[in-house]
């Protein structure tokens, strides 16, 4: 597969997005210590200024690096989702979701459409068994549902 880094449209898009992030960072930087909300915006911009070039390089490189980049983005998106929903402490659900995202990435790299479509169903089956394995009923429907959402929206989609 050809690298997208040679594609002028890809380069223009990357430069435009990175330029907007840089200009936004320069606009927020002088005011970062004035207000707690601006400080939060500054921290978010810092992470994007570091992460966005890495993402563009991974996505723009030749096979298999775009898939690797998407899997890494999916795992980090799942991590953020679990932290926002307050279930990051539920290790079995978190690791099951990470494993499923990686399994779907491997299916994409191997061009295995059947396995790619089957992994979410395996995930749901295992996630539904975890309350039984843990012998715990409190909040388990919520944990299963949130894990399934994370797997589908950040990994499968």
C-alpha cells in the first residue's frame, strides 16, 4: 500500500489541522494561568500538539502502520471513555475491551471480514459472563453496556 505522506491532499489537511492547533495554542498560552478553564484548554491543546503529528505520521504511512495507528487511537479512546465513565477500575472489562480492539485490528490487517464481524459478538458473550465469574451483580449491567459501547464505538466503528 502506498504511503499517504506523498499525497498533496493529505499533506495539506495535516498542515491545516496542525496549523490550527498551533495558532490555538499560541492564543491560549499567554492566558493559561489566568483562569482554571483556560488552563484546562491549554493542557488539552498540549496533548493534541504532541499527539496529532504522531497520529498523522502513523495514518499517512504505508501498510500496516495506518491500522496500527487506528488501533492505538482506539485503545486510547477506550481508556478515556472508561476514565470519564468511572469504570477504569474494572480491570477485566477494560482489558477485554483492549484485547477486542486489538483483535479487530489484526482482522483488518489480515483482511479477514468474518473475524472482524465476529469479534464484537465474542466480546459481548464474554462481557456478559464476567458478572457470573466475578459473582457480583451490582452495576454489572452498566459495566457490560459501557464496555460494549466502548468496544463498538472506539474499536469496531
